C-alpha cells in the first residue's frame, strides 16, 4: 500500500500553534490568583485545531491537589450546546422536526394547564423563546406567548430532553454517548456521574474560597448536568467548527440567529444590536466578526465557551469558583484580540473592578486605610460611579461570610448613606446590626426597609419579631449560648430561612413561639450562623441531612 506523505507545513502546524498559545501559561496563574479562583482548566482552538490545553491551580482549596488535563468539572449550561448539536443530527436524519409542536411527540403534564404550551417547538427551546421561566418555583408557568421574544430557560431544555428520549428510545447520556462522547473520544464526559471520575474531579468553591461538597448527578439533565474537561469540550468544539457529524448546511442552520435579545438580558426592553440567540448557541456581532458562545453557572462552578467560525478560533474554560466568570472578558480578549459586548450583557463584572480592589485592600490594610481612594468627593460614602449599590451590598455580605462583621457593618453603612431611598440597603444594614447583637438598631432599619418596600415581607416580619413578643401554638426553646448574638429556628415550616423565626433571650433561655398547623416538621437552631440540632429533643431524622423533628397535634 502506497503511503501518503503529509507536507511539512501540515506536520508543523500543531507544534507552531501550541507554541503561540503557550503564552497563556504565563498569564493565567496570575489571573486566577487575582480573581481568587482556586482552579482552572482551559483549551484554545486555532485554525480548527486544538492548539493549547492548560490546567492551573488546585482541585480543592482544602487538600491542594493540583488540577490537570483529566480533572472533571461541572459544565453547567455548557451542557446545552452539546445537546443542541445532537438534536441537529436528528433533524438532519429526518427523525425530528424543529417546527413540530413538542406535545405531538410527547404531551407534557407539567405545562398542560396552559393551552399555549401546544405551540412550543424544538426551535423555540433551542433559541430560548418558549415562554417558560429559567426554573420554576412551584408549578411550571408560561410567562408569555411562545415564540414572542427571548427569555433564557432551562425548563425548555428539560422538556425537549424528554421528547428526544422518547424519539430515540434512549436516555440522554446513552444517546449522546453514541453520537458524540464515543466517536469524538470524549472519555472524561458524561451527563451523569461515572465511577471513573472519582479519582480526579474539581470541588466547588464559594466567594471566599470555601470548599463545598461536589454534587454528583445520578440523572442526566441537558440544561446543566454535563461533567467534562476543557480538553474534551474542545474536541466537541472542534467537531462543530469542522462539520464533523453534521453537514455544513446543517451547521449553518444551527448557527443562524433566530432572535435578538433585549439589551439588558431581561425579558423585555429595547433589543440588542449585538446579542441574540441561534439554535443552542448565543450569538454576538462585533465590528470584526460573528461569535457564538455559552456561559455556565452552577453557582460555585462557572464556565465559558466562545468561538469564531471565520477564523476557526475558539476557547473553553471551566473554573471551580463562584468568581469564575469574572475572568471571561480578560481570557476572550487575549484569545480573540478584541473586547466583547456579551460580558456587559451577562453582567458578572470583572475580577479587577473597583469593588474587588477595595475588598483586597480592606483585607490587607483594614477598612480605615483602604476606603479613602474609593470615596465620593463628599467623603461620606463610596463613589457610586465606581461601585454600584449592588456591588457594595455583595461586598458587605462577603465580609459577613468571613465573619468580619465590623468590616461588613462599615461597608453596608456606606451603601445605606449612598442610597438613602433603597429598601435593600436598609434591609442589609439591619441584618448586620442583628448579627452583631444590636437588636434595637436592627428593628429600626428593618422597619425603614419595610416602609420603603411594602412587598418586603421578611423585613416587616423581622422588625415585628424584634419589637413584640412572639405568639403561636408551638414554642421552641434553647438553653445556654448566653453569649450568642443571633439565634433563630429554621425548618420546613419557614422554608429553612435563617431569619425566618428569630428567638428572644428571656430569663436565661432563647425562646420563640410559632403558629403551626398539625403535622410533623423538621428543624434546626441557628446560633450565630452555625446550624445545630435541638439538644433537648431526642427525635431526629438522618436522611439527606441531620434534622430535629417535632410533631404538632
């Protein structure tokens, strides 16, 4: 058999591309350190080739095990484009019609109370125009006429997943494995947890790098459950750009914008000139090119993917931190050589914005030395052109998480002065007064919040509990903890809200009374932020969590 020799330029191309992108290895460690992100996995594509794969930081802030190319992350909503690519393969094979109402494939009892659900199609799901909310609270509702405008919805993807499972006769993961995971050799990818992931996976981390337990999905959910690596996902992205598994015309249909999004990522308002949605992918138009993207947010796991079909460049990364999307603008500017309007639209901010600089200075120097450069010209509160109400409020709560209550009080106090008409600013300051034991001031500020925003039921309830004895048919008591500043009881009767039912100190005992209907309830006490079972109640449950149990007759 005659051998075909590849031109030297073809053999050198991957090597040259890798050398070009290896510069990221110098840039990214500093970036994640400044952004307080424990770990990152990233891959870059250039000219349709996987040109660079990098891993930085640690899997867990507790154990300090390093991340490598095989470390599995939550892909969050980066699950959606991969699913969409599989749907387009079914469309190409004539097994699924994007414009056939989904109920004709599979009726959906969850939405059947609203007859408008019969208009919902696969095209609407993939372009986020179903009318469903992102996630339901209680019953699934349709918020607007299907197809009318863009509104991001994971619920739509769940319905379409059920339809595709009916059409193919396979579970989500089995179907995708046959179409993509196996053919593309994505060996570290699955929509459900695999035993082979146990030896090397990233742990999620909160805003102050606290480590949380990793959730391991037992059932596939096309909206968010994909477990993967940047290296594997780059292989999928390479397939998209090189039309592997789809004809070029089908890929073009998938990447054709279906609808423009509103300017501020809301359901309504002026339409954006640059941001829209194709089938399974967000779209962004800049002066230079048309980009496709998707962000991922599973709380303490974040991810981002973007590619440009014209230049065949792309990037995907995963971070095990709540801060993970604050570095996306810097990474994409470095890869594509221009700024991207999508990041203003997503509104996650950037790792180096003023409020983050203020936070680092407070931690390093203390509040008094850190604050002057960030004050308004009147010197009474923060410069609101630099630091918004929302950002200052979030900073205050990050200090609460660190139990740096005096710093939190200073920060939230400034925010209240800067926004004297904001119910949220008074509410937040009331909470920090409560957590520091100043119940009288807490009652005052919660009452102000409730007066400004009459819909703020919690502020009204807290103010009432702080000024009047509680009444009810069920009394909870907790002895000891005489030095505690804030004690409450939380359970399934109040949605497990820490501030749902405050306890008052009376004659050496913490006590509160609540009106409860007959039945069994699970609960815990919360003592200065620490959740404990009731030491005087022998009735406990251990399923999922360890809770005390009370029966009201």
